[in-house]
């Protein structure tokens, strides 16, 4: 499929601009997992929280948006399974499922599929829709991560919100702003090259 055909086809995501093949899909899935693992190493501790600020949530949402729901989900599933199996690519080089922050990794699986589905509907083509897509993706991550944190760290729900959500809201707003510019701009560049 040519780039022009991919652009004309409803439901295209950025990854669809590459020539279609199983090798392409496998490479995109592995690449998305690796990107998320690398981004997780950018970790800044948050005072009074067992959860650091990392680049992994931003990477996971970009992977889902750029690859679409199916490939995005598979990419984050590979990331999660490899990390549980011992690959040290969760935040701060951690691995395994015993971390109190593992719920955020599980939330990223669902979020990547959600934002990927929205991207197939064109949510990645305008800044405002992209911001909404990122906010929804972050909400999905928190909807899984915060209750998991409460259970795993033996915190009340309000303590888990204070430790695992509130300190991250400003950073999430910045991530949404970056995505608002990055993905719609990528589509503009592609459309100009047609």
C-alpha cells in the first residue's frame, strides 16, 4: 500500500504509512516495547511517593497512538511480559510484578489500546483532539494504577491518590501539550509530502 493510499484510507495511523508486512508489524511491536523501556529509565523520584515520574507513560501513549490499538496493546503487553520475566526496563531498571507501581504498567496496556482506537478515528490529527486523547489515556492508567498502588502498598484510596496521582498532574499536562504538537505536526508533514 502506498503512502497516499494509507492517507486516503479511513482509520490510518502513522504506522500504516510504512509498507505493510508481518515483519513491519513485528518490528513496530518490538520497537514500541523497547521505546517504552528506554523511556522508563528517565525516572525522577517524587518525595513521599513510591512512584517516580518517568517517561514510560508518555512513550506508552505515543506507541498506542502511532501504532493503533492492536499493535499498541501488543507492544505494551510485550513490555509488561518481558519486564515480569526479568528484563530490567521498568522504572529505575526494575523488573518483576512485585512492585507497588506495577498497576501503572497494567494500565498502560489498556491505555495504549484506547488511544490507538481513538487515533484510528482521527484523534491524532488535531491538537485539541490529541490533548483529549492523552488525557483519556492518562485517566485509564490512573484508573488501574492508583487502586493497585493502594492495595500493594497498603494505603487508603485517598493516600494512594495523594502519592500516585496528584504529584503527576502537572507533568501529565506537559506530556499532553507535547503530544498536541508532535502527532498533528507529523500528519501535516506527511500530508505535505503527498
